[in-house]
C-alpha cells in the first residue's frame, strides 16, 4: 500500500497538483498511520458516507410552490459557481470541473422566479452525488429535498438501477436528515487527510 501512495504522490507532483486529499476509516489505525507518515494531516471533521439503492429511495414529490428543477447547461456556469461558493466556501472544485459537468448534463438547478437557488451534481462516472446546496435565504423550506428528489429521478431515468453515494460532514445534521429522509443509508465513517505539495 505504501508503494501505491508513493506513486500517487509522485504523479500528483509531476502534474503540478497543489494538494492531495485522502481518507481512512475512523477505526483504520494502519491507514491513518500510513497517511501521517507520508506527510498527510487530518483535514476538518469526520465525514459520513451514505449509499442509496434505487429500491430504498423515498420520493419527495411536492416541492415548494414556484420551484422548478432542471438540468443545467454551460450558460448556467455563473449561477452554479455562485451557489457553490456560497454553500461550500472551503470548496476546491475548479471552474473547469463545473463547466464540464454542466456540458455533460450532470448538474441540476432549482430555480425560483428564474433565479437559481439550489444546485447539485450527480456524476455517473463514479455514481456520486456532489454539492447539494441551497442559497441561505431559501433553506428550511423543502427546496433541497425537492431538488435532490427530482435530480435522483432524472438520473435514474438515464441510469436505471444504479446505486449512488454521497459524503457529508458528520456535524451537518440538517443535510444528514435530508439524506436519511430520502432513503440514503450510512455506509462508512472516514477521517479526511490532506497533503499540501
């Protein structure tokens, strides 16, 4: 395992990567020691990983009045980035990643009166749900539940029966409630680590 980690770090350096993020299960002492011996430092709080199987999904059918959920396109880049930076101020996903996701049709936007108020990205390449975020003034009104529910249903129309995963900070209780309400089930508990190159 040490050789694989060494090779990954060297590949990152060769490609000009500024930081490498990894994780180890909270009970995996060997993994934690391996990362720490190679210069990785614990990053933020513990992360809970959830998994959703299509047969375990519970739909949120009736969203708040006036909310439209649609797949984003390249011209929505400014709105998606604005929501991302507001909801995830520590986030490191570059503009190019967001543009690529919009062009692939994996980003969903919730809109109210023509203004984007929520965003999510469901990436079929790794079957992962990224960046479920709602602008501060619209939270606690069902927008996140409706956005995620509509995005999941659209995703499964295009990718039937695929399980999906997501990760969330263990102290983000409102998000965890949302995910559990829609049927996401706990899978792993991880401590993230970061190596600054």
